[in-house]
């Protein structure tokens, strides 16, 4: 059976990694790797769209990525802005909704404005959600949800004993989205790096040595075939 026909994930998360090493291997500045990586974003969004995968979450910029040289941070921000300017109309036409995880207030003004514009433009779309982690950290997200609930308890809006999974999940950046079914990390690193810590509770993990700029839809197909052969038990037998 091919990947089209059975047991597809509803929600895929990808830690896009290896852009720097891809460029280094070619004696190019790291920025070339990010640029090529941005093209793979487009390819993989299209591939997921064609396969009717309704949620795709991508880690584009972590709360820790500010530690990189200012020039690289600026380059990543500029790439994101360009990506939105170039492709948001097409995404909108195809019914893709953009969602962002992370504190976008800290982004440079121009980038923040373009992200906010794209969020507004695509807000009513329902064919697919492209969820991008920007200045995102999983621990931050959980703390933010806890604080938001604590404030509502303090204000008497909700009873502490009434806090359940649903109430907690409604305060996450992914409110309304299904949990992660499949977490993909290319580039040979075997870690989660603060990505979607809450949502990955029962996720299947798929790691590969392929660097993100080499991550084609064919590589995604390999991951999907592996996923389809996993026996997910969710704690049962
Ligand atoms: C990790 O590679 C990648 C990033 C920190 C950025 C990911 C960004 C993009 C793919 C481009 C822009 C995004 C969008 C949504 C258009 P790395 O630099 O850590 O690679 P290395 O580990 O080989 O150094």
C-alpha cells in the first residue's frame, strides 16, 4: 500500500535542522543553508497538502536561537518575511491557515507585522494548518498556559479543581489542534530540543541523517511509511 491510502498522521511536527552543516559541506556561508531550507518548507507544505494532512508544525526559530550571531538572526528573520510575502497569497487561495507558536512581540517590527498580516489573511481557512514555531519554546508554552489558568483562578473565573486537560490545552498555542502524531527530526541529532513538549506525549519519533535542505517529499514518504507500520498503543496493550 502506498502512503496515500491508510493510517496517515493528522499532525506532523518537524524540527528543521542541519541547514548550517549543509552549507558548510559546500563551503558556503550558513545563510545559503537557511535559504535552501526555506525552499524545503514550501515543498513539504505542498506535499502534506496533497496528502490531506491537516496539521503541519515546523520549528523555525526557538527561544534559544537568539544566541546566534546577530547577522544570522537577521538573515533568518528576513527569510521568514520574504517567505510570507511570496507565498501567503497562494497558501490563502488553497485554504491554508497560518498559526504561530511563540511570542511574536519580540520579533523585529517589520517581521511581526508581516506575520500578523498573514495570520489575519488566512484566519478563516480550514483545509490545512501550517503552524510555525517562532521565538518558541515548549517549556515557555507550558508556563504560559499555567500562568493564564492561575490568573483566571485568582480572578475567580475558574475553579482550580475544574482545571482539566481540555482547559489546559485551550491555553496552548495549538488550542483546537490534535496532538502530534509524528515528530520528525533530520540531521542526525537525537533530541527534542524544547519542541512541542506537551503535544508530543504519544507522538511517534522519526530521526534521519538527512540534512533539512536535502529533505525532499520522497524523504517524507519514507517517514510516513515507517509511521504507518508502527503499532501505536497509547498506553494500552
Ligand atoms: C536549523 O539548522 C534551522 C534553523 C534554526 C532555522 C530553520 C529555518 C528555515 C528552514 C528557514 C526559514 C523558515 C521558514 C518557515 C520560511 P541549523 O542552523 O541549526 O543547522 P546546523 O545544526 O547544521 O548548524
